[in-house]
C-alpha cells in the first residue's frame, strides 16, 4: 500500500518526519483526513487534535494554529506549537483554561483584557486537555 510522508513542524522543531498510512487534522472547515493519493489540498489549522496512523499504531498531538498542505502523497503541517499527547501537562492545561475563563468573564468594556487573546488561549488549552485525556 502507498504511504504518505508527514512532516509536523513548529518554529522550534520538527516533531514528525516519517512515512505514515493516514493523517487526520483539525482544519478551519472541520476535521479532515488524508490517505495516499489525496488531491492537492490547502487548509488552515485550528487548535485541536492532529493524529496519524502507521500500521496499527496511532500517535496524537495537540496543535495550535497554522497551515496544512497536501501534495503528491506528502502532508506538511506547519503550526505555531504542537505537543505529543503523552507530553501534555494536564494540570497546566486546566490552570490555563481557568485563567482564560476568568478573563472572559470580565466586563467586555474592560480595557485591561484582550478578549480575542483570551478566547484563543481558551481554545488552545481546551484542545491540549482533550488530547491528553484521550490517551490518559
């Protein structure tokens, strides 16, 4: 069977650079899957779970925002940050959710809170927690 070549890259490091059977990623229009032979495809990536399968093994990551490109059995995922599910600090993610929720509960007229940033932080922390709990 054909394989896909997957690369998952952040500004700090290359997390994955290997042949895989399938990739599933959180796109701006919803979750999408890629199998060998997929047509050219570009998508924004939103905070969520990125997973890939090789044989009977599945690996999961929590990813933040970025882009995905699928071309000629190659999947390139470029994101601001990514963590393997097994590396996620659950307590830290829970604290981040709590902090973001506290900020978002404040008066929308408050000038000391960047609500867009707080919403983004909540989405990232929620994605990290969901991914960590799946494998925990």
